[in-house]
């Protein structure tokens, strides 16, 4: 008789902390007291702990994103595309602070879509304090990485600035 072992889905403590809006220390305490099951400790990666993702999702509450667990696992593994997609899913779930953190992770890997979303988050104050300067920085970084919409937006901003400069010069000459 062959016994099948089902793989327990897992994510790292830092990812779980972001998803649950808790500190990593709180999650460590939950692991120590048995509230959260430690699935794996990886001594090679500086005591990186993986925790039971099903339990994390129970604490997270209801979510509407299909295959949310697989998306979390891929983002936790470092896929920039998955980190961006998870950020978008978290925005839809009303978890803007966590969304920004995943956009930042993906942006550190030069993901232009994440950079563009950081532009929007900073411009609109979604999950982070509104900051026009940082918004513009992320817009220009996204454009430099080839994000087509960001390129169009930066071009439109340049055109608008040129028009305003020309209008100001014409007003000074007329006055």
C-alpha cells in the first residue's frame, strides 16, 4: 500500500506578516505558541521559516482572487510578476499597505508594471502617504523600463510643460 503525502502550501514569515498586517515578531510568537504551524526551517538561508499558508489565509479572511495561494507562493519565491499581481490582488481586497510592499519588492527587480503601480499609489495616497515627487520618480522609472503607458504619460507631461512655458513666455512678451 502506497501512502501519498500531500504537500503543505507554505510562505515565509515576512510574507505572512505583510499579508496579515502584523509584525514578524508577532508571527514568530504565533509559531512558538503553536497558533501558526512552521512547515519548514531552512538553515541555509539564515533560519528562514516557512509557515502553513492555509492557516495564514484563514487569518487573512475571505478573498476573491482565484488561486490566491499559488500567487502568494510565487511572489514569496521572488517572482517579480507574481509580486506585482499579488499587489494588484491585495489592492482589490482593500489591503493597500501590503499591496505597496509587494509592488516595492517587484520594483527592486526592475519590474516596470510594479513601478507604474507605485506611481499610482504615491500619486493617490493608496497604502502610503501621498507624495508627488516619489510618484513622478516611479513614473519616470517605469517609462525608462519600457512601460508603454508610463512613456505616454511622461510624454504628455513634457508636452504640457512645454505649452505652459510657451504660454508664460508669450504672456510676458505681451505684457
